[in-house]
C-alpha cells in the first residue's frame, strides 16, 4: 500500500468526519460527510444498498475523501483510492463498531438489513 | 435557482469549511477543504489557475461540496452544481476578503496573487439535514 505521512496519520485515526466523494453516473461529483474506520491499511465506511453513493460505486469504483482538523483547518488530508470490496453487515456489527469509535451508544442501526461495509483501498495520500 | 431549505441556509452562511469535489480527467474524484462565500445565489471559492481542481474543471465543470455544521455535527449540507464563471483575482482581493471572513485580522495578499481566480459555482441541488 501507499505510504502515509506521519503528520497526516492522526487525522485518519481520530474519530473525524470524512467528506467522501464519488462520481455519479452522469460524470458529476457527489460529496457527503461520513463516519469511517481506518485499520492501518484500508478505510471502511458503513453504508446501505439503497443509497445513492452505493449506486455511484457500481458504475465507478473510484473514491476520494478529505478531512480537516477542526482545531487547525489548514491541517488536512486527502485520500484517493477505489472500492475494493463490499461486505454485507446485516447484523449491523460494523455500524456498532463505528458508533463506538465515534463515542456513541453502540446500538444496531434501524436499517441493518440493508447495511454494507464499503472497503476502500488507499492509492494516494496528500495533505498538509 | 434551486430552493435552499431554510434549515440548511445557516450552514451556507457560516464561515465553515466546504469539502469541494471535482472530477479528474481519468474519471476519479478529487476532494479538498476550501473557504467559500455564498452570496445568496451562487458560491464563490478562491483558487489558482495552476492547481488540480482548476484543470479538472476545464474538462468537467461538475462541482459538489459538503459542509458539516460547526455548531452541530449531526447537521450537514450537500450542494451540487457546475462552474458558472471564472473571475480573475490578480490582486488577491477576494482571497483577502475570504481570509478576513475566516478569522485572520489583517491578511496580506497571497504570494500567488497573480494566478488567483474566483471559481463561481451555480447551485443546482441542495440536500442535507
């Protein structure tokens, strides 16, 4: 995998909000805030099969997200990569793990039946 | 122009960070945090004519950004649209205006003023909660 500069790694490890961009079928971009978990190698997002981003990724697997440090906005990271795998999460267990990471009550989501984990391969890390 | 729900308007009016996505010529997205100014109709970003986003927009004018409400991280807005206009900013005046808006008291013009441009985005769709 790609090298991640030490100065940027804390932004990936903190429970920060990632703004995840995908490309819509018409070729225009979409951006939305997402929780994620970085396992040291890949980034994982909780998502559902019914949502727009999931459909975007069926046609174009490219994913990019950016995060800024709320305490120091000039400090940011941009991560480029691609959807590597979609893992069903019908028990909502990854969603629960994410909630715990973000300091929320670890309860299963209402839409667990449609839940998936989007596993993103990291190709490039930029930032400041 | 598109309707902006009243509940989301304060997020566009605050000096928050917009994560602006464009599309690279290879079809993959690019995203980075940006200062911006919403004038009630269009959104303006300060940029330079030599950066990746500028080049991306030459080929694909699609733009989208998302912002978290600094006051309440459960609230956010997603805005989609296209590049409407590129306005030269050779003195960096718009950069300085934005810098002041984001809390810098007496900002000098940017060292890259000669290459500064204003990306003016037309809003086509607003989502959020």
